[in-house]
């Protein structure tokens, strides 16, 4: 069975640590700082590819980790940047975060998206040298890389979709008009995964057709293969509804089968129900009473405008059906080209730089920016700790702590780092 939904974890590489080093060479007194910067951690990209067809490989490889950047060294030697990781996904893959919000729709061949950003390398003490600080004992740790839990959902990209009950002749039709080779047999549910094929009418006239698993009543509510097949039709521009002609007595129940299919399409969602449809009656080669059928067709053509009777085995009606399908697609493409999509203004939701919560006499300071500076600070050196204090003051953390009633000696937690509040700012917790 096709794997069209999968959850994976991506973790970009952390930046390498900056080096705290001083030049020590014979006959060169007071050589000065020479600590190099750390290298950048590897990014992780998603790339839409035509040579990747399913998501099944991700079930065996759900974790992708980029390498960390190399640490800086003495003698001003900078660490090497880590190489990026490119994850190939099928064209038509939609990417969601763990809150079920769409991140990106990978619907174009070669499209790339940065899904996890690598951390920047920490700066060595050479970087912090200035006219008033000639011997800085300060070096940054590397910035952590982004880590995300994401869900990939594959929706096939096709211009035309085939919809109908099992054994309605969808696989046979797509095998005749394209080079696709689906499984074909005389029993229901031979198609358990979608197939794509290209219909070539003439030079510069071609389109993509999708054959998906057969529809049964209740599919829109998850019965059978349910929405796992219906969602693959969402992006199609034209639907061909295939209804099987099984013999001379089939005229009476044709309309009921058509109504069931229409009901499932309508209940699945408005986007699918608004897709233009062509009614196709299949297996005309085994039909006995054609007079009754033609009479019935004239009756329902008031609603469907034109009904196609085909035989994928003998080839009857296939050319006319494909030409009519091309006609509908051409009109849709022309309309799309002429449609001017209004620019949607981007609404930037400004997130607070930090949050402070209080439990008793203990304050907890959180936020992505705070966590970044905690991770990049070497609290074992006084210079680095003083720099962290200055950054927290500039961010307004100390001012907000005062507003919340922080007193001398109160415990503060910046992530997992424990500090003590003082009137002068922050102090290290000796027990931490």
C-alpha cells in the first residue's frame, strides 16, 4: 500500500564553539588573543524531485541530522562549516509542523525549502578584541541548530483524475492512453495505490492523468481506503467519472451509482465538488441493448451536457474522450493565465522576545532568544557571564524582573541555567 503520510524529525547542526586562546611563542611576550571562530552547523533543505515517487523510505529513516560545525582553534584558525543535507521528496508533498500548520507546499520540480537552519559558529576571543579590551577572556559557544518534528503528506499532481467504483475500468483506461502500467485484473481493488501517466495527443498537447484506488460508498467518511484516495484528486483540474456497463440489464442502476459517486465527492469537500467532471460509461464492448442506453443518455445529457461511451479494450470512444478532456483543460489553463491573483499582505505576528513566569520565589525566564544566548554563553568565564548580563539588560529582562517583584537572592532559571537575582543585576548560583 502507498505510504502517503509520514512523520519525521529534522535537526540541523549546531555551530562550532569559538576558541579562547592566547598566542604563546618563544621570544614573543604578550602575544595577544588568537582564538578562531567556530564553523557553521549544517542546514537541512527539502527538495521536490520527479525521481522520488513515494514517502515509503521515510518510514525506515525518520530522523535526519546535519553535522555540527567544527570548533575554532588557536592561531586564529576558524572551524570548518558543515555541509548541508538535502532531503528529496516527491513533487506534490505538503509539509506540516507539529501544530498541523502548513509550512510549505512542494509543488514544483526543483523547489527547495530550508526546513531547519544550522546554528552559527561561536566567535573566538580574537573577535572581541578592542582598544579598551586587549585581552578578552571571552569566547562564544556554537548556536544550536533548529530541531523540528514535521509531517509530510503526499498529494499527487495531475491534470485529470479518474474516479469511480472498483473494477470500473480506470486502470485499463490509463494503460491504453498513457504508458502507465497499473495492475489489471477481473476483481475489485486491484489498484491499491495511485498511478500517474502522461497522455500525449500530439506535439505540444499533453497532460497528466491519475488513476487512484476505487471508490466505495462511505469513502468520504473514511470507509475502505476513504480519504486516502480522495485527497489525491484535490489538485486535479478535470475529473472523469467512470461508470461500468456490465450487461443488458444495467441501465436501471446506472443513475444510482452515479448519484453515490457524486454524493461522496460532495461530502468530501467543496474544492473537489467544484472540479469540472465528464461522465464516462465504460466497457461498451460487452453491452447488449444499445438502444436503451442511447435513450437514457439523451435523458441525462441535459445535466451532463455530453456523455461518453468507451471501450478501453477495443479503443471505442477513447480519442473523442481525450480530445474533449484536452478542450476542458485548455480552457482552464487559459483562465488561470488571465487571472490576476491579488497580492496578499504578509501579516507579521511579533512574538515576545522572552516570557517570565513566577512560582513562589522562583522566576523562570524562557523564550527562543533567551535560550540561544544561554546555549552560546560559557558561564565558567567572568567576561562571558558579564556579557550575558548586559544582553539580558538590553532585552529588558532585568527591568521586567524588577516589575514582577524580584528581590535580592531570588532564584532565577534561564532554561536549565540557575542564576541569583541581585540589585546589581544577576549573579551566578554557586551550587549550579
